[in-house]
C-alpha cells in the first residue's frame, strides 16, 4: 500500500458509524494531518509527542486514522461493559516499509482526547434531598463527655466496585453572583472527619473552583469552565488511596458494600475560610459555622480503555485519565498506540442515614412522607396476603387421608377429584364416593378435609383411601352429595375422577363432566360413573 500512495494522498471511507483513513505524509506534516482528521467532525484528537523517535526526517509516514462510535466495538466489551455506548473510539496506527510500528512502554507520549456523544445519558445534577431543598449541615450534638460535636461537611457516599477508574464530583452553584467556593474532601471506606488530627489518613481534598478568578474569566471554554467546578481523582490516585484506606482499616469488621464506598464531603467557605493559607488542609478544621449551601452536584467515574489486539478486549493498563476530563470529553495520557475508548459510569449514591435522620422535617414534607408510609403499608399487606396464598397452595399440594379409613386397612388408593371451572361449580355440600372393582367394593367415604375447603371451583383435590383388600381392576364408582350447601354451594360440577392403585401403579380414569345438582342438568345428585381407561407407566389400554 505504501508504494501505491503518493505523498499527501489518502484513501478514506466514511459512514454514519464513523470514518477511517490511510494517508501517506512526510514527518513534518504528520501532526498537522492528525489535527485535521480528528478535528474535522469532532473534538477528538491524538497527539504523539515522540514522532521523531520512529522516523528519520526523510522518511515518508503511512498513517491509519480512525474515528467511530464506541458501540462499533461491542464485540470487545467485557461482562461489565468497559466502554460507554455514547463514547467515540479513536484509533491511530503508524506503518513503515509495509509493517506496523508498535509503540509501547513510552510513558506520557500519547495524549488522546475522546469525545462523548452529547445525546448520551449524562448524569443529572441533584440537590441531594428528597424534596429538592438545599442540603444543610446537621445541628451540633453533645457527646457523652460533654464536648460539642459539629458536622463540618455535608456527606455523600458513592459505591464504586472497580479500582481502575477516575472519579469526578461536579458542583453547580445556584447563584453564581455570590462567587461561592467549596472545600471538597473525600476518603474511602470511612467518611472524612476534619475534627480529628489522628484521623487524617487517606484524605483527598481540593478547593472548587481552585480560584475565585474562575468566575471572572470570560475567555475560557465550556469544557474548561466545567473542569474548574470538578473535584477530580485520577485512576492512579484512586487505586492508591483505596489501598491506603483498606490498610488503615485492616482487621475491622466491615461489609463488602462499605469497602466499595467513596465518601465525598463538602462545605461552602465563608469569607474567613477563603482567606486561609490553603497550602495544607488545616486539622482540626477551625470553622464549624453553617453555610447556606445552594448547589446541585453529580458524580461519575471515567476510564481510559485501549483495545488489545490479541484478546480483542478493552484494557486500562498504561493509561491515566487526565485532570482535564469532563462529562463530555475524556483525556487520556498513555504509553502506547492502539484504538482508544472512554468508559463511563454513574455510581449509585450511598445514603448517609445520620444526615437523613438528623434532618427529617415532617412538617415540610408531609405529603412525601405520607405517600412513602402508605406505600410501605400496602407493601406489607400484599406481603402478608401473598404469604397466606403460598401456604394455601402448599396445602393444596398435599394428600388428605379420608376420615373413614380403618387404620388396619393397608391397601391404599389415591383418589384425584377435579372440580370444573363453570360458574358455581364448587360445593359446600357433603360429597361421598364408593368405589367398585372386579373383586368387590368399598364402603362410602366422605370427601372432606378438616383444615381447608375442598371441591371448590377449579380445584384438583387428592385423597388417600384405604381398603381391607385389593379391589382388582376397578369398574365403576358412585358419586353423590346431600345437597346441604347454602345457595350456589349446594350444587357441584365434577370434571373427572382418577384413582391410582398405589401398589400396582395402575391409574383408572372416570370421566364425569356433569352437574350433581337439583336445579342443574338432569336434576340428579347421585351418579354411577364407569371407568373409561387404565394407565400404567404412561401406556394406556382401553
């Protein structure tokens, strides 16, 4: 291909999913071509700072560039979806003398800017309260020893299972005219406590925005403005601080969910706090005043992923997420060249119940609390009802010994009775059955269960009948009832009766499909039913 292309000549293809190009350029024009290709349709870019280490000044360079939707590489995704669906995929490959030049183990040499599709699911800003009102610091409490304990930070927990991610916590002030500045402090596993000097392990802190001049600079871009209001933890610091927290809490009984939690606390600075020397975080923190914090916030994680050519899987090895990363653009600093994509996830908020219970205000949220209580009551009632229905189903699955069984009789039959689905098919009358075979018959038995209603509409009821001796092959049975039920419960519609000889496993079927009722059908409440078929191990003989 190198010999088929003249200098500054390219072969390109473009579709709705993206574009790819193969171009031959001189060394001096390489970076300008990269800028032209990537900036043509998006804010993406790849900058390779060590181009001179690969080529001589006289070499012609064959460059393959690619910019596609991240979804095009769905085949390479892992179980947990490493690359976000709304991320773009950016690729760059160099060729020399027809062979690919592998760029690896060159720290900081590749800077990749990966844009996100603005139509993707960006995380919403939230006030952190159920009713949308501003968060407030809890009132001070008096400890057992008489000291006054203040909550200096408003606390939010984010449950993050991975360790190779960066984390962004963004603040959106409601009133920019007051030029508020915030102290943001984060720590893994245990919420940060600024009142304890000895409890300062694993703290990550920053001022947001870094300077009040961020409000006055009108020349910065929207991306730069967003970065000014972002508290950022790179993937390198994320893994290091999490390891530090786990070592500090080693030996403690901590749940798996807590081990995954990153706690983020923040407070709006007063004028006195703004004027502090912020070279270090003062501990113990000297300010405890309540500030009227009117902001919204959001948190999300980002990863820089590259496509491993052999395994066709996304990996984060060798890439660092840069401080300039925002919700719309991920900036990666890597030590190798390949295809890159941005991973993106909104971690679930962990509720700080201490804050919740200290700030419950029923009078301000009466409708909300009433709705939640009503839903909880309805849920409990449905749970109780469902449990009772489950117990009834368990009872229906059992087999009921008939009351007239003689304990001395050991020849057993299972009687299966199916009541029809017609309206009013069930009965509360006393129903009896008598079974006859080629060797004799049984006495009348009453079909009843002392613990539940039987012979109800749609029921399949099972009874255990004991005989003194084998009845031989069953020929017919007789069904009748005393019409003692009240109202519609007097009549009964029976679909069929099956009797299983539990010793020989022979099953005898008796088709009824008739009313036993005075006011229905032929007006009879007693019917003789002949056997219509015998089954043995699934084989039928008529």
